[in-house]
C-alpha cells in the first residue's frame, strides 16, 4: 500500500500545480478586467451610456421661437458623461434642430425630439403653437421735431402674457403727411410743417400711436398745414394698452428743451418762449454708462429723459443740456442672448438729474423674453 501511495504522489502534485496555475490565471484575468473597467469608467467618453435626459421636457415653443434643448448623458450611477448626442425630429416640418440642440419653431403642431448615442435614446414631446399679437408698444410715446428733422420710431408687439414678439410685421402711418411723413415699413418720421399729428403702428390688427409735434426752425415761416383727413374705421390708439404710455409721454413733452450740440441727444426747440426757458436750469453734461450686457446677452437701447432722446452707442454716452431736477425716463431696446429668441427690453422711472453725474443702466433677466432695465445714479 505504501508503495502505491508513493506512486500517486507525483500525479497529484502535477494536478495541483495545474489547478494552482489555472487559478492564478483566472485571478490575473479578473484583476486585469477590473482594472480595464476602472480605467474605462474613469474616462467619460469610454463609460457606457445608461440614460439620456432632455431639458425642457416636454418642449413648448411658439412659431419663430428659438432656444436650446439640453441633453444630459448619464451612466448607470447617474453620473454625467461628457458625450455628444445626435439629434433628430420626427416631423421636421414643425421645427428644426441643429447639432447643438437649438430648436426653432416652424409650424403649429405636435412632434418629438430624440437625442441618441448608439442604442440609448432620450425623447421629448414637442408642441409648436402660434401666438397672436395682443398689444403694440410705440417708442418714444411722444416727441417733438423741427421741420425737416426726423426721428425713428420703434414698435414692439406683445402677446397676451406680456412676452415680446420681435420680428412680427409692423405697418406705420401718419394721420397727416403734410405735418409729419412716416416711412410705412421702418417708422422713420420726418417733420414737414408746424402742427401736431399721430403716428400709428399696426401689427396683426392691433394699434398704438405716438404724438408728434412739429415746430418751425428759428427764422423759418410756414403756412398752417391742412386739416387731417377724417378718421377711418380704425379705433383710437389711445384706448389701447399703450395709450397710457402715450399720455405719459405727452406730459413729459410739456417740458421745454434746447437742441444739443451733439448728434447722440435730440432735444426739441423751446416752444414755450424765452421767458419760460430762462426759468429752467440745465445740466452742462451728464453721462449714461453703457452697461448693456448681462452675461452673454448684449442689448441695444434708447433712453428718453424728459424730452432728450439718447442712443447708447459708447461707454459712457455724454448728454448735454438736460433739465436739472427730477425727470421721468422711458427706455426701450432689444436684447439678444445666444441660442434664444431676440426679446424686447423696457424700463421707466424717475431720476434726479445732477450736473456732471453719471447714470448707469442696471438690468436683470426676469425670463427668456422679459428683461427689465432701470437707470440709477452712481
């Protein structure tokens, strides 16, 4: 028996060695695979994608609206991965989407957006709708001109929720072209003869108007303009929501002004006579700081201080001969953020004009289509 046991020892030893070697290989392979997995998971673009989440979801946009849909790529542990998705639309007649997820509404209806990486997909339903114009705002709401001078009016349509609808067609008309003529498409208005007229902006049947008072240049004599034509079927724009702004502008227009020596500021003639003008004190110079950027959103703004219309083109913009004291201001413009629809910006209030003072635009974005800017003294 012992002899047989001795004879089996070499075979058992050989088998044990094979098992040990095989086990070592398995352990080594397991370690290698684990290392590879850990290495792969440490590099986001190598990590397997588990889910793709889209924001916003669902997507709701108006025809002509533009904004960015964000795709968040996650692994199985919900960790974000820096991987680029491929975008597609079920019905490209409703909207477009580019490689960065920026969507633009084309036509009313329903469709779906899909973001995919390989076989993993994220989906968001889309509703595209048309928004109609509810009101129209005209800027400036009231102004004065000399004969042959001109001013460009702006008109901003708004929907029923107060969102600006930039890009909607606007038609302009003067109720007496012999006093002030307006370009039908641009709103550029030229004084023709002494008198007062309304310049009306119309968009999708909604109206609003600005009052324009035209005065003769010093030493110039003009004949009285013919009476305006009889009213047409359109309603009086002063009854619209923008009528209050026109009344405020007309009240502001009661202040006397003087034409400035710089083109950036337009002041009307002293219509109330030299005796009244002598009673007013004017700032030799003030400055409007051009802080027209919030993040990546630049703005283009005009400010009406009293009767002085200032276009902000430099930093700072200097303005001369503005009445001292408390004055109402009204500002209007456009703001353009990357990947978003161009929106209107507005603001109004009262500031105390002090000679040599600097006033700065302070603004905030309340929503993608709602910007608010105030003018504050430094």
